[in-house]
């Protein structure tokens, strides 16, 4: 992924961003043997050799972006003292410090992004960016129209109102509904607690969409790497956000 040279230097601890801009302007930085003085110069730091004052900048750790279809019975924490199966156990062959972006309950299946890019992970988890999450939930009964409306408008969970969401019925079996819910928050056990508020128990829960990514044909327990354009799109989230 392309980044501003000045930010790459700052990120590597060379100096502040302003200091790095100054080093660049003074011709102290070489990229692949060529002095770069251009303001706002962009490059992929994993693909180029950068020298500052004649010293090589250590190459950035390779970044991984994985779309994992989490199966049931697996926990989303990185450390567990009880010997339970963790999502990171599926990626032991990848020599990087990977962790999940947010959490899914042990019995929830579906999309979980796994990465070693802390910056992107923090952004995706930050409530300010209101990342869309889509779930498919089977409940132990039928969702009454009035309850659907209540949930869509927002209900109180532990004193805080949930933001508006969209609920559609996917299927109705003899005794239960299968529903699709789109939310822009990620509170603990949010979907289960929302349905509990209207007297329904979620019996199966799958996350089918996350930040515009779809589960597609990835089988439970399988994964795929995100494409470069998917990573680019995710990293641009909030780029024009100037609220602070
Ligand atoms: N909501 C839940 O209740 N559980 C999850 O795992 C995710 C969202």
C-alpha cells in the first residue's frame, strides 16, 4: 500500500512528520538510490529501499489482511489460559503477530478480519467510522412487525440507545424466522441482546458482511487474503473525515 514518504519516516521513528518533511526537502532521503525531495512523495515502503542520512531504514514488516470465516467453538481472543481453540490457531503458518479485528462470540460464525496492521484494525474498530456489519440470525420464534420497528428505530441497551438499523426477513420456517440485520455498531453480544429485548433468543448467528466485504464462498474455517484494492478501500475509510 502506498504511503507518504514523510509518514513512513515518522512511523519508523526517524523524527516527527514535520522533521521528516524537512529531511526530505533538504535532500537527505534516498529511495532506491535516488534523492527524493518532492513534497507528498508516495511509495510502498515494503517494496523500496529507503536511506536517511546514508542509513538504511529497516523494511516494514509484511502486512497480512485476511478474511476468515470463523467456525463455531472458536474464541476471538489472542490469549487464552484455558486451552480453548482460538482464531489465531488457524494461522500458525503465518509468521506474523496476527489478531482479529473485533470479536465474535464463541458460537457465532462468519466474517472476522485478521491482520497485523494495527493502524487499520484500530480504525475499523473505532465507533466513529460506523463500519457496517451484516448478520443473519435465526430466532426461536417470529419477529412481530411492531418489535421489528422498535429494533430498527433503536432500543435501550444498558442505558444507551442502539443506532437505527435495518432488519429484513430472509426465511420463515414452521416455527422460526431467519433475519438479516445491518448495524453500524459493535457492542458486546449486540444482536443477541437486541432480540432478547423483544423476547426472542438467537439460536444461530452468522456475520455475512463487514465493511462492504462479503463472506462469498469461503467455507467455515477457511480464509482468503484481501485483494490490494480491498485493502486500499478499507484504508481510505474516514480519509475525508475532518471532525477530529
Ligand atoms: N452480536 C452478537 O450477539 N454476537 C456476536 O458474535 C456478534 C454480534
